[in-house]
C-alpha cells in the first residue's frame, strides 16, 4: 500500500532554532513516550554539535501526523556546511524557512532560500522566537518578502504562507494575536501546502544517494529518496557512479525506513519515500542505485566548490609522537580519505611531499571542525595558515568574496568599519536598530582571516558577525597581514616564572610557568610588528642564601589561552599549528633561528 508522504527540509541561519523545533515536532507527534527521557536538541548527536550549539551534518527523521508520514531533514545553518544543505534539498519536495523574529533574515538564510527557490519549491515561512523582548515579527516579515523579491521568486513563491512560533515551547500559530497551544497549525500547513512526491510505481526502481552513513554491523549505508518504482528485499540492484559507470551489482538485502530517531527494517520502500539501504561498500554521495533492467544514472546536483585550503602534515616537532595515537602519514591519509566519502564539500589532494596533504573546504569553521574531530579521535599532526583558492576568469585573477553582516553597538561602529576597509572590504549598507548598527560588507575571504578575533576585541566582546560566500570577483590587491609579531622560544625546556617576569614588557604570553616548550615554538605575541626570540626557560642563579627559585614571589600576567579557531586565525604564513589530543602549540615552520633567517633571505632574493 502506497503511503501518503511529505518530504520537507528545515532551512535557516545558524542558531535560529531549527533543531529545537524538530525536537518539539518529534514530541508532539507521539514519537516519544510521555515518560521517555530525551536530550534537548536530540538531532544534534555529535559531541561537537552539542558543544558548539550548531548542526554540522544533516539528519533524517520521520513523524506520523493524521495518517501522513512526514520525512524531516534538519540541515546545517552555517555557511561552511552548505554542501550538506545543497544535496539534501534534492531529497525533499518543500521547505520550511525558519527566521528569528529579532534578527531577521541573515546571510545563510539568503543562501539556502536561493537554492530552494531555484528548485521551484514554495516555502512555508515560520517566524520563530516571537517571545523575545526584542522581537519585531512584522518588520521581519517585510524583510523576508523583500528577500524573496531580490532572489527573483515567482508569483506563486511570493504568495508564501506565514506562521509564528515559539519553538522551544512547541507553539505555532497563524496570527500573532492568537493564543497558540501546540504545533498543530504547522503540521496541518505542511500537509496542505507541501506537495506529495510523484509516485511512479510502474517505472524501474531508481534512487540518488544523497547521504552516506556507517554502521559497525552492516557497514556503509546509502540514504536517499526513491525517485521512481518500488524496491523490495532480494531485488537485483546496480550501483552506478555519477557518469553511469557500474561500480557494483548485487541483491538488496537490508532496507530501512525512518521512524522518529530510529531506522526500522522493512521489506520494501515505495517511490517518494526516504529510506536507507546497506550492502554496498563502494557507495558514495552522488551515486545512483537502480534496478538492473534500467542501468542509467540520475543527474547529480553539483555543489559549490571549496574556497579555502590548509595543509595537513605529519608533526615533526621535538615533541612529535608524545601525545597522539595516530601520527604517521599513512594514518592521516586514511583518515582524510574516510572524510571525503561522506563530506562532499571537502577535497583532499596529495603534494610532492608524502607527509603533506592539501585539504580544501568551504571555510575556516568547516576545516576547524575536521581538525577538532581528528584531534579527539587521537590524531597528532600540524596544519598551516588557511589560504584562499584563486581562479582565473577571462584571463584575470579572481578571488572569493563574502557577504558579512555585523551587529555592533554604535560606539564601536567606526572601528569595525575602518578595520574592514583596511582588509579591502566594501560597505554595502548600514542601518541603525536602537543602540546597534547593522553593517553589511562585501569582503575578500582572505581579508576575513583573523578578523573575528580583532572584531571581538574592538567591540569588547559585544559584536555579532555572520558571513556567507558571495561570489568570485576580481583580485582586490595586497592586504596587510598580522600587525603584531611573535615571541619565539630560544631553547627547549620548561617555562619558568623568573623568565616570564623579566619578559612581560615585551608582549603577551600564550604559555604558563611549567609548560614544556621547544626551540622555535611561539610562546607569545610581541608588542611590535617583528618577531623576537626570547628565553622563557631561564632559571635564576641560586646562592647559599637562596636555596630555591620559588623563594621570591613572582607576579606574572595571565597567559592568553587560544581556542583552536583563534589559533588558526592567528598563525602566519611562516608558522604551523601543532595539533595533538592534549595540546595546541603554535610554532615556526623552521625551528632553528639561523635556518629561518636563511629562508627569509632566499624569499627576499626571489
């Protein structure tokens, strides 16, 4: 029996409440028992997702409402994970556009909406968090309409239904002044407004692989929507790559459909439904699973290419191998190969050096998530400063630009504007909202490396920044690099309070007494623009009257501890970030001081 189905994706900017809304949809549809203990933001299953409060990879779930199965995809809201959003949209028949009632549509809202409108979807607009003190739903609705117009929405798409919600309380309503009880208006609107998938059961089975998962018992699992036909267990199936080349042939042995947060084994799956299938170790995103009678591939919706790259390399510092479990080039290569099987927007290329790999992605955050994930898995390696990927267009050099939106108090606006203009940014608009200004800029991606930290310092931690890839545009010219040099360790040993006390006027340290350091390691930030070699392991000469070094009280300024993202933003072109499960250390590419000088001279001569 063919089931009544709706396939939807929930799209929005980061932190506008997608995952919280899905939690409530699961609860109110009866997916959880009344007394069942369930984590908040249950769809964010990874440790990093829970810690950072963002969705990194898309998740599938399904609920049953009044006899209709609603397949729901919770997509990432951050621009760096846009590769996840793009391919997931091909798996659904409509979208819910979720917008914060105070913040309004932000860059990622524009990005995912543009993709949805291009596919012909007619979104349901859900204005969330209307209980915020600074909520302005009417104004935000006008902003959303203007956004639809600017993205060339047709008349049908402009006639979008609007609902208002308090996602965390599980309330949705069609009018602002209504009382609001539960999410019934949202469920009903999904069934009324989102079209059911075309259900061609007579044609041979075909499915585009939109996602890939892994299970220790059954291996790789292909996830996608049945485009046509019906698949049954033990049916002869062919796996094709994007160009139609046969990769594997065999019987469909394990079929699963989604029910709440679980996968349920089934004997068959019908056209239009989202399901998963195990048994093909070679399956990759973009492949086609098809009946043996019609071995032709489904056209794959290609994603935007990476805009930024970093070099991952074997750690060769004096502390190499002391803190990590996986340290060799083969281990790092195999882990990166595993990543690209499921992460479609990551590219990995070998270099002339077998110990160095070039890893390209959609932005700093995506690459830092990969680094942090590998670090937690026990890997030890070093990474370079991020670099943007240039393109040649009609004989001219082009580089990636990003749309940047900053909400900042009016007192700090000028500092932020001056900083972005120095980084070749062009201001496109500025609007005052109470005591805050919303400033919009178009900035070269390389100009934003290291900017977030400076912006937070300039605005005393109050500035809020959102960025989104815009387009490749002509090269903007030279951009000044880091304004402060590094304090570099002269020799190996443990940092002493005596040494730091005597060097405090030189700058700000990123190490503390007792920390082990080695020659060439960056131990602080110089007050001046040039690098300075310092001895942080120097000990006080002891006399008969002074039996121990700790006899005199020493006052030292607190060390600046950098997060992974801050360290990646800070490192310069001639530096590396040493990443281990226990430590983050910034170091010079050439550890020996004389070797560094020779390398700089060669560069100047070249």
